[in-house]
């Protein structure tokens, strides 16, 4: 049986698993939405493949991406994280992890869930990119620009428009599988 055709960015088993099971799949679980937000912020300036390779170490180090626990991280925990060679050890990103956990919970309080807040941006329905090739796919969009501005206004860090565009893809609000990909839907 021939291998399924995938988007061109899939290079190894980490990419393949993520592409086939998560990328572009609508996500509604707040814990998972927080995880994707953190991973996308950690990725800034790095490759996504590196993030995927360190994801399990980050899951362990960040208490299973439990935003309630992370919001309470103090200086001692941050210092401990900076010594963990399995994760992305960038002090600004570690600080943002804690800041974003608190901001995430504030959004939950305001909207009932982060899911309700996020999916309101697309009226509850994923947007299909319909790109013929990856070269057509933008790094930002008016949607990611607006989401970035709103998240920043709410106190989030590492949520520029490019990060937000990738986040929307990860959480399935954007289905940017290229035409011909077996997962394009």
C-alpha cells in the first residue's frame, strides 16, 4: 500500500505524527489549547521540529501544561526550569509561560472557557486554506493580526501575528493542508 501524500514540511516521525493527528484538527479542550499556545511561543526563532522533539520534556517540566499550576510558578521554579536541558531554556519564554497561564485563566473567567473565546474568532467553524502549494500559504493573515492584538491587550506574551497564525493552524481553526494532502479534508 503506497504511503499517504502529506504536506511538504513533513520530514520525520515527529512531524508525521503531529501532521497526521493534530495539525488542522479542530481542538476544543482548554488544556490542549493552552499547550499549543505555549509550544507556539516556545517555537519563536526555532524550528517546529525541535519543539516537537522537546514536547514531552516540556510536558513533564510544565506540570502537564496545567495552567493553574503554571500560573503559580515563582522564581525558584523558573530557576529550576532554566537548568532543565530537555526544554527551551529562554528566560523570556519561561516568564511568558507564567504570564500566559494567568492571562489564559482570565480569558476563561470572562468567556466561560478559552475554547469559547478562541472559536468565536471563526464563528465556530474551521477555515479551509485551499492552498495548492505551501509557497502560497501566508505566515500571517488579518485574522492572526487581530487575534495577536487582542491577546497582547489581554496581557499575553509571545503572541505575534506569525505565532498566532501557527497557533490557529495547530488548534484547527485553520486547515492549511495543501491540496493533494491525504489530510486536507
